[in-house]
């Protein structure tokens, strides 16, 4: 019973990271219509930034989080301006460009940190919360989930309470109609990828002390992001968050009692079943001509 409760708690904590992975991908696809295959590598860049600055050069952890967000956001903005915008009417071309960025970032990480053993970042916040004498939650994980939740709430408030957020949602629903209403769609696209990349950078920075860091870690991240996005409903941020919680609990339980490989394979099978049974996902909506 103690193992079950511990696994559930770990699953809820993991859901914060899964949600950060997915909402950035959903936002970029919803507004720009581009499947950004380099999204996992943006998370990797955030983790590498923390490793390089904090673990190797002693920069305070909170500062490295901010720097990681700035660096990854800058990469995202450059991708939108020089790759995705020229390929706006060519989704396949944009996808291929993102794959190119994927390999470039992997090579850059290998040049900076080498392709040897995975990098480790000592947890900046030591200690463990002990609840009910058997439930143990590391302080580092509590910090990470708190920041993740704060970022998701801030994004929700931005999208629902600000004019810029309303404009972003309008472009996601109908880009041409939004343009006819005077909305600068190029500016909105830049904002969308900036937010999505910032979320990826934040996710990478927060997970850096909790995982093994290597140039190829983005593979598992993009798989997770796709599963959550498709199960939740492509284009639905609320669906992505709900699916992140459900999938994180499922993945943690299967990993605990079986293995991470079986958990990932099972997640992909669930994704395929959702595509067959309900292609719009949990909270996605079908669009008719």
C-alpha cells in the first residue's frame, strides 16, 4: 500500500513536467499549424543550460532557470522567423526544418558536453518531506511541481484574461478570419512559439536535477508530448493538461510495477487506440467544412 501511494504522488509530480512538455507543443501547432519535432530538444537545451551553468560553473540555480528560459525562447523565436514563417504554406517543409533543428541541437549539446556518460546536476534543494511516516517527497520535486503549476496557471490567465491571449486563441481557431479582423498573425505566431519554447526551457531546467542529461534525451520527451497531445485532443490546452495527469499516473504506475519501456510502449498503444476510437481526443473538437 505504501508503494502504491508513493507511486500516485510521484505520478502527480511527474504530470507537471508532462503538461509543460505538451502545452508548448499544442500552442505552437494550434497557432502555426507546425509539428515541431525539435520540441524535445528545446527541453534538452534547458537541462543542458542548468548543467553547464549551475553544476559546472556554480551559477545560482534560480538564475540558471531564467537563463535557460531566455536561451530556449530565443531559439524558438529564431525558428519561427527564419524557418517556420517562410514555410507557412508548406507544413511538410516546416516539419522537415524542425527535424533539422533537432539534429543541430543534438550535435551542439554533444560538442559542449561530450557524448559520454549522462550528466548529473546535484539537487540544489536537499531534504525530504515525510508524511504519514512512510510517504517521502524530496524537496526538489516539491519545488519543481510548484513552479510547474505556477507556470501553467499563469499561461491560463494570460490566454483567458488578456487581449493578447484572446488574439492568440482567435488565430488558433481561424488564422484567416483573425487576419481580416486586423490581428497581426506574424506577431501572434512569434508570441505562440516564444511561450511554447519558454515552457520547454522551464521544463528542462526543472527536470535537470531529477534526471540523467544527455544529447538524446529529447526523444523520450517528444514521444511523451505527442502521446499527451493526441490523447488530450490536438489543439486543446485543457485536454493536454488533463491527459498529462492521467498519463503521468499511468506511466508511473507501470514503471513502478513493470518497467519504463513497457510504460512507454503501453502509452503508444493507448495513443493508437484513441486515434482509432476517438480521433479528436478527450477534449478535442471535430471540425466540419
